[in-house]
C-alpha cells in the first residue's frame, strides 16, 4: 500500500494571530501508526485540525500523497476523523451514519451496501446497524465512529483522543483493538493523546509536543530509553532528573557515583525509578548516594519509594518487590547498573 | 416509627405543595370551562347553571355566512403566515442561537423586540404605515401584522434548538465529505427540526387567536374569527360566540397537548 | 454521550457556526415591518394637526404637551402603572408554585396536564378569555349564582363594573408568561444545591429563602418585566370585560385612534407609554442584578 503519506513543512498554527504550534518538519509514512503525544495545550489537537482541514495554517504546507492540501477544505481532503466525543449523528441509525460519507461521494447503492457491511463486520457491529447512537454503549459508539471514517477509505485516519471518554478497563482493551485494526486495514493513522502509556502501547512512532514545539520524534523505545530532554524523560514514564557534578579529581559524577556513559558528560541526566536499587549503607558508598526513606508503597511487582537525598531532593525509586521493604526513616544507599544513566540534551533543545 | 412519620410528613408536604398548583390551575381553567359549558346551553342567556343541552349554537355559527367567511379568512391567513414566519424564524433563530458574529446579542434583542412594544402601539403603527402606503384593509396588512407578532416566538424557540446544536457534528459531516450546504441540509436542519416544528405550531396558535393588532389592520373583507368575536362581544352577548370560541379553544388545546407529548416543548420554556 | 462516558471536557474545537448571512432576511423584515412603522408613528406624533386631527407638515410638541397636562390622558398612565404593578406581583406569587412544580416534577401525564392547563389561556385567544370572564361575572353567572346559593347576597352584584374583575381577567391573561419565565430559572437550579442546603441543616423554609429565592431572581425579574410591560399596553381584555370607560393607557390609545380618530395624539400617548414602560423595566432589571450580586458577593 503506497497511499497515506503525510508531510508537514514549516507549519505555523494559531488562532486570531496567536501562535499555538510551530512544527518545522514531520513526515508520516504510508501505513504508519503515529501518536501525537503531549500535555494539554501543547497544540496536538490543533495539529490534527490542520491535517483534517478545520484550521488553516498561518504558514507552512501540508502534503498528503504529494498533493498540497494546505488550503483544501475538509470535505475535499479525503481524510477521516474520529472525534473525542465520536460526533455520531444522533438522528441517524448506525447504518445511516456509516452511509453518510458514501452518499456524499455518490457511491452507487450496491457498492455502498457492500462497503457498509464490510465496515460493520470489521468492528463487529453487524447486529447493531438499525440502532441509534444513544442506544449504544460508549465502546460501541467508539467503534461506529471508527467504522464511519474507515468506510470512506480515507488516505489518513485522524483520531482525536478517541479513548478518553471510555472507562479505564475498556480503554486498555480498545487500545489493543485499535492497534490490531490498524494492522488489518493498513491505513495511515495519526492518533492524538495525552496519555503516554496509550501512545507507547499503540504506535510505530511517537511525536512528543510541548508548549507548541516538537520535543522529540521516535519509536516508543527511543523515547523511553533515549529521551533527549528532561521533559521527555519525565513525560514518557517517570524520571529522576539529576545534575552532573564534578568529583574531587575533576571527573563527572552522578549522586556521588562515577558517570559511566559516553563522554563528554552532559549537564544533566535522567535515572528511571525502575533502574534504581536500595541497599544497606556500607563504607564504600559515596556520601551523595546515601538517602533517607520518606515513604514506601506496595505496587504489586515493585515497591514505590520516595527517598530524600542529603541536599534535600526527593527521588522516586521502584525496585522489584523481592525482599522486605526498607522502613521509613532508615538510611539506604542508591545503586544502579552500569549504563542505566540516560544523558539529556541541554534544555533549550539545541542538541 | 420514625420512618413512618417521615414518609407521613413527606406525603403531607407533597399535598400541601399540590394545593396551590391545583388552585391556580382551577383559576386558569374557570373562564374557559364556562365558555365551553355555555356553548351547549339550550337557552339564549348566560344563566348558570345552563338549562338543557343543545348544539343549536354550533349550527347557528356554521349556518352564518359571516362566521363562515371569518373561519375562511383565519384559515387562509394561517396558510400564508405560518410558512413565512417559519422561514424567517428559522433563519433568524439559527443565526442568533448558533451564530458567531459581532452584534449577535443586539440582533437577538432586535428580533424579540416586537414583544416589548404594546400591541395597541404596534397596531397603530402598522395602521398608519398602511394608510401611507394606501393598503388599508388589504390582506397584506393582516399578514404583516401576524408575522410581526408571531416572529419573536418562532425565533426564540428555534434559537433554543440552535444553541444546543453540537458544532462537532457539522465538522464530522464535512470531514466525511459533505459540502457545507450538504452538511447544513443533512445534519443541521434535521437537528433543528423539533424547534422549527414547535415554532410553526406556536406561530399557528398565536396567529389563530391574535386580536389586539388585527383589530387595527383588518378590513371589511378580512375579518378574522377573533376580530369578529371582539366585535360581537361588544355588541351583544350570544351563546353562538361561546360556540365559536369553543371551537378555537379545542383546536389550540389539542395542538399544545399533542405537541408536548411528541416534542416535549416544555423544554423550550 | 453514554453511560460509560466520563464528564464532558471543555470544547476545544473552534465551532462551525453560522455567520451573519442567515440573519439578513429576518433583519430586513423586522426593519421594514416593525421599525419602519414605529419610526413613522414617531414622526406622526411630532406633527402639528388641523381641526380634524389630521397631521400637517411641520414639527410640534403639542401632542406630548397635551398628553402630560390633560388629566384624562396622564391619569390613564398612572392608573396603568398601578394596575401593572399589582398584576405583576400577583402573577409572580401565583406562578411560583406552578413553576416550581413544572421545573421539578418528572415528565408524565400529570405534568403534561398542568403544562397544558397553564398554557391554555395563552393559546386561547384573548377574546375568548375575556368573553369567559364576562360570563363568569355576569348577573346570572357562576359567581353570582354561587353567592346567592350560599345566601351571601340576595340581588345579583354588578361584578362586571368592578375594577377587581378587570384586574382578575388581566392576571388570568398574563399568568402564563410569569410561569414560563419562572420555570426556566427554577429548572436551572441544580438539585445538588438543594440537597446540600438540606444536608447542612437548613429547614425547607430556610432553603427557600436563602437558596431558591435568590437563585430564581433572574426568573422573577424576567417574569416581572414581561408581565409589567404587557399590562401597561393591554386594552382588549379591559375593554371586553369592563368596558371602554376605564382610565387605562392602552384603552385611551385605542379610543383616540379608533373612536375619536386623533391618530397623532394616540401616537404621542403610546410613545409616552412605551417610554414609561421601558424605564420601569430597566429599573427592575438593574435592581434585580444588584440583588443577585448582593446575595453572591
């Protein structure tokens, strides 16, 4: 399948002259599942609106399959949008909702029926064709919304936080279903979410936005293991962001222990709570690595500690729960495996 | 024990709350019931309770060319006024209810302002304007008067529907390939339909009963039923007036009851 | 949206909303059929007149001077003012329990019945309602017959000539408007607020005085404004129930215009009437806003 390539160049988006998002370059490959992740207000939904044609860019271009669609109105864009609230037509049955886009395209009746039947089967709602949206559960409405967009065979399917109106359990289930559906139909999908676990679990690549700028693009593993900035490290899974200090011999140290990753040492590094271990203090532990347990909770596989360093910083530590926990108030030493420290780029994103 | 006294008190409270509602309803119904009852009287007076039962006054109404012609005038007027006011009211209500433009609030005030002007003044103003235009006594004046009077109600009802419109549905329609016009006709209009239908019925009922403005602008050949009742009541009290009033009343009550059951127009209040 | 849906989040989409285009046709209509005639009437009221009360070219404030100096005319304004205040207060008091019921009761046949009964006067023609009151208050009508049956009076009372009959009839005509205005604002009160008040130990009376009444202030103001302004100009009901001789402004406008054919004077009187009405309504609205702010601040 070759269709569904989306290219964004030098895009500037905003309302009433106020810049909301600046995106210099983003390409979504055909058949790719890309998540756009970021905290609220980062401009991710505005990006989706621009791809769908609801927002005209202040500058820059949007190409779909090589065609410049920057100024093409939404109804001639051949993109499909799944809205957060589903936006199902309340006055039409499920079948008529699905037929809506096909009627607008004047698809002949026989083909229309076939395609609607196919789309209903795809989302497992064959028995609900005659129902109205209000007679469906949230998860079913969600599937109707996806089927309604897919039935028009869009070049790109745009999903605006489609899972956020579902309860937690259903959300996790739909996550997988969405992923499997995408692999089945092979349509390019751009999926907007503020939930990092959702983004990591579903996507081929993740686009992380913050404050109207691109923070990092990469595979979920990239973002988790090699975050470029403190923001990325903290937003994609929790992270302890630490300053790199200079030891007595001028060598770089993290929490008193030698920095052992690639030179030159960055100004700051991240340490994930999961890679940290707590052991009883011995004479060889440097002063910086000795911390006091502030609180501890049991999280199933792991303990969740909050500890305080000598200079008053609070860190999160989540070691495996295979021994009895260290009691609150005791002093313990922090350890980690070689190579667990993640170097971070300078905060202005220059790297 | 405590539980029982509580339910007891709650029941007592409910009854106490129902009494004023029932009394007000009785007050509202009294004159209407009296009209209906006296329309079936056998005698030519308004003696209560009426003696005997007859339908002679209905026969008299339907055998009287003046009443029949007024019925025809009212009906024909309705057929012109309702489509016109529905068109204007739908456009206006959609604009001020869902619109996004400067001066929307001012415009919505303008649209309902005919309600704020006393009907006696509106009637006089229209009469004067018709005199200037040489259209006194013509059907034009009557139609204009009725559209002006019913328009604010129609606008308000449609505006309530329009304000509840979910704009994302229009977006969804466009995203699915519908042009703005197609989206308007296939999504917006169907969603506004309850408001439009309610506005149409409201306009019909108000037009049927309108008298205060009509008195000024109706000519010798354009006497609506209420205007003829207005004249008749001033000249002589006759049970035939009660009969025609009952006919109008039954029509209006039936319309509003059916409407509330089917469209729940109480939510437009 | 559905049972599973979480609380609705803030709308992030810029809405697809109509511009000014659909408003053009109705605006033109209102200008031509409403504002233009009113402007014509204003001009008429400022014209000098000949001996037959026909307007002449020129400018004159004579009509306004006469409206404000002739007792026959200015007393009608005062009388209308007094009637309008009494009718507004009465309508709001009577409408409150009904509106409370309509706003709170579950949808069912009983509510439909109350709703229909409440609106039926509004939907029956004003002439029918007035005619009804003529019969109710007639010499051998239900009220007189009941009084006689109870032995309270021997001869039938001339009820139709009593100003109270007109008052009752006007209240009857306008009560539905008060109910509509109050139902809207009482329906907007969150049930949780009432439960919270009761939970905090307030008695039903305290909840009403401290919570319901202040929260229904917008409805009270809206109801007062609409009933007041409609009473100020009313003429059909007083005319049909009590006759043409009552000193009410609406009746005077009607008789100047249709009986003595002095249109310029009728026009001037109607503008003074409109002005008085608008001023009072503005004051009521402002006081309502202040009161609302007082209870919130």
